[in-house]
C-alpha cells in the first residue's frame, strides 16, 4: 500500500524562521546543497536538525513562498531556477534589519494588548535574516526596552473598538471613570486610539456628555458594536487639540502660557526634551526657566509636581495656586 504523503506545512514555527532563511541563503549561493549538506550547516547554529524537517522546510519554501526550487541530479543538490530569487527582506541592508530588530524590542511596550502578538510575529518574520548568521539572540540581550507599568486590554474590547474605527460605527460599553463608584453605560462615536505611558485610550464623542472625551480601555467592559454609523468630523484629530505641546494624552479647551523655573535635577530633564513647539529655555541664576504654551494643563501640573522641589511654577496663576494647594496637603499629611 502506497504511503500517504504528509500535507505540506501551512505555517512555520516562529523559531524556525531563521532556519528557513539560512536554507534560502545556501540554495541561492549556487553550491547545490542537498539535505545532508544542509543538516551539517544548520547543526553549527541550531544543533541537530532532522532530514525530514529540512525536507518540510524546502517544501514550505516552494509551496508558500513560491520559491523556484529544483533538484539537480548531476550536482546532487538544490538550486533556484531563477538566479535572482530570494526570500522577502533577503536583500535588505543590515542597518535596516537592525532597525527592525530594535522596533521589535520597542514593541514590548504594547505587550498587554492584542496588538502585540500579531505585530511581534510579523516583525519576527521580517528580521529572521538577523538570526541566520549564527548571532540569533545578541539583539534581544544587548538592546533592551525596560518594562513599564501597563494596563491590560481585554481582546474583545480591543476587537470591538478596532472594528468600530474601521467602519465608523457607534459603540456602547460600560465604563467606570476616575470619580465613579460604579460602571455607567456609555454611547460613543470612536475617533482615534491613543497610547500613553502603558495605557490605551479611546478618543471620541460621548453622547451622554455631548462632548469629546477620553476613555481608558482597561476600564471598559461589555463593549458592543452597534449598527449605527456616523460621519467622521473634519476636526476629529486629537493632535489638533493639544496646543502643539507634547505631555502625553490629555487636552483641554483653553490654551495657557506657562513659565516654570527648574533647578538641580530638573534642569537636564527640562532642557533635553521638546515639551512644546514654541518652547523657550532661558538660563537663570540657579537653573533654567522653561516657557511654552499648551492646552494640556492637567499633564503640566503632574509634570511640575513630579519634579518636587526642583520645579517652581510662576505662570499661569491657576498652576501656581494648584501647586501650592498640593504642597499644603502633603504638608498636612506629613504632620499626621
């Protein structure tokens, strides 16, 4: 009875991608490698690789990447009938590959969202040539993006919101705000997804508030995609509401002028970054004075408070008063 042929592999494990690229490299070299030759070559980087695995890899190249692979009986090895054929990214420069590898590490910031796995797998397939030269893991060990505290997003919430953005469809969900005691029903016209300091936000029009609001995805539950569609307004873009300042996710209606004196550690912190498009930094007797305009009042207040005694707000009056109030409240807590 004739043995049944095993079905061709539909996908290759992520760990096997560098091996696939290595086989591609050897076949493209014109050396006519056979399975035994490839097993010896792969052994140096990955240890023992079975002949059957190599055959499946070659079938995968032929079936899924449409690689023009043929076996030459005279040379007793494989070759490409199209001399210029290489796997995607095979001719990409090392510098570009390095940049993509670093992008994969930066992607770890999104680890708590469904976006991470799909994006990481895609980048893995692109940067696989980095691992085909025997230096498979140096990038992960030497270029590190430290983990940050992040808020987890449930897959069903993410899927519903992405679908609503794609089709401009109204969604409903239950939401608990910062000052709420329990979840409240919300009906929202989704405009954009925003990411800031480990948290994903939905930026859109709230029918209950009759205004544009921000909603943290981690505080949502029971999101439902309705059949109702809406027309995206011309001024929907969140970046147009920040007053050309860059303090993360927060925007207000009023554009204010800020003047903040910075001392000690805050001098470098304030000077080395671009906080606003119209930012000006002037030296003073003890440090620097930071001047800019912004609509992101709450974020600026948080920034000043985070600098402790090394930041002294001088303008606007509202910022000075709120800063003093927080200082007084902390003093009261210290005396308890």
